[in-house]
C-alpha cells in the first residue's frame, strides 16, 4: 500500500507541474522552449553578458537540445543547451524519471566538486512549479571528440578510462551521504534505484517487453524472469550499502573521448547506491559478450586501485566481484525495456545491448548470486 501511495504522489506531482505550465507557463519569466531563450535570460543563467543568440542546430527527444552561437562579453562562442521536451507526453515521462530536475541539480550542486570526466557546465536552472529546466553546457561539437556506442564500442584501455572516471566520481562523495535518502542536506535529494516510486510499474513493463521480444528475436530474454518476479528483493540486494553518488546510466552511448581522455555525458539519472551498479552498466553494455569474460576481472581490479588512489576505500576483490555479478540486474532491466518498448534507441544498438546483458546474466550467474544473498 505504501508503494502505491508513493507512486500516486509521484505521478500527482508531475501532473500538477504540467498543469501549472499549461496554465501559467506563458506568463512566467522562466524559458519554456529554446526559442524563448533571450540574451537576458541566458545571461542570468550563465552569469555573463550575452548580447546576441544565433541558433545553429536543434534536435528533440527526451529533451529539447540546441547549439547556439553567442555574442557578448566573456561568454563562450557557442554552447549546447538542454531543455524540457516539447510534448506533454514526453515531459510526463521525464517527470516520472526526474530527468530535468536531476541533471540541473547535478550540474549546479555536485559537478563543481569533480575535477574531470564530464562536460563543462556554464549554468543550469530549474523551475519547481512547472518542472521546466535549462542546462547550458560546453559545445563539444567544436572540439575533437569521439562518441562511441554499443555497435562501435570502446577498446579495453578506453573502457578502463571510463571506470577511472567512475572511480573519481565515487571517491569524491564516498562517506558523505546520509545513511538513508531524504532530508534537507546537500545529498538528501538523491534516491537509490530501489526506492524509485516508478518501480511499481517496472516488473509489468519488463514482462511485457520480454513477451514482445520473444516473438521477434532469438535472444533468451526469459532467462531474467526471476528478476521481474522478485524485483523489489533483487534491487534491494543490489542497493545494499555502502552508498556513494552514481552516474546511473554509464553505457557506451553516454561516453566520449577527447584528447585521449574519457568522460561521461547525460547526468540525468544520477542516483545514490553501490558502485557495482555503474560498473555493471559500463562493462556489460560496453564490452562484446565474447570479450567480456577475458577482461572484466582486470577492469574491476583497475577500478579498485583507481578508487583507492582517488581517496576512496580499498574494496575487497571477492566482494566487489559478487556485487558486480548481482548488479547485472540493472543493465538487463535497461536493455530489456529499451528493446521491448522500441523507439528509444536504434534497433541494432538496443538489441546488441540486450544480447550482451542476457549473456552476462547467464555467464555471471546473476540469479544464483541474488538467491544466495536473498
């Protein structure tokens, strides 16, 4: 009953924000669309005097995105802007996942404490009444960047760099979070994946996705049946402490390479939790199934060393290995629902991610590892 009430309250907040935006949005100063950004509003967000804005290009998806050329005093020549999605339906999905609010808060409150591994943020803003947000980032299109994806994966040494970025993130906030989510402190707003109110729907979405995919692919998606049948218990096991700040979505499509260094994009599902969740996302989805078993222990050992070197704890190899095996729950969940729902990724990328996740689920005996802890 408590989970139903929490989910109802969560949905209700999103509905109220969309209603407030429909009723009042046009009369509020907060920009709702890229075309609403004026030199004055952008100056206020980035803290520099913008004299003129020239649109360069724009795309739309779970957010509205645009590259803008700027003129003014002490401002970058161009920026990359992320704002709320253009349609109410996609905005509601964003509200359920907390995408805009999370990314705006991350860049405003947490990113300044990190030295590397993410785009430079020029400013961010969030309107709690309407749920609208603006994140202004460096324009990475003007630099020599590579953007991998599941079909064009990272080399093992590059993936090790990504894990080094995760070690930097995890170490920066290790031991600083409250014991439980919530509260007024700096980190009280971070929630763990197992406490997400939308989890009430997740098992049904997984089951529906598996049913659809079983009719169209030979990937044995039902090997994860235990997970959707015992979802609350499985995610609670993965989320057992200790906790730090997680990227939350560290698959290859959210990575970049620049000047020989790796970094992470799309900080819109930042969570708190055990680092194994980020590690499983990065390794399982970032490594072809035929290669993963040959490199994963070495990658985990490299992560443990990097975490300690960054000022984090010295994690035990055996314990991290077990936690990593259990955490395959999350890349499996993500890959299954992405491929099953369709339209969220290129089909080839989605199915290859699912193939890797199911292979890892089997080879790492994730269900057996969960049963032992459960």
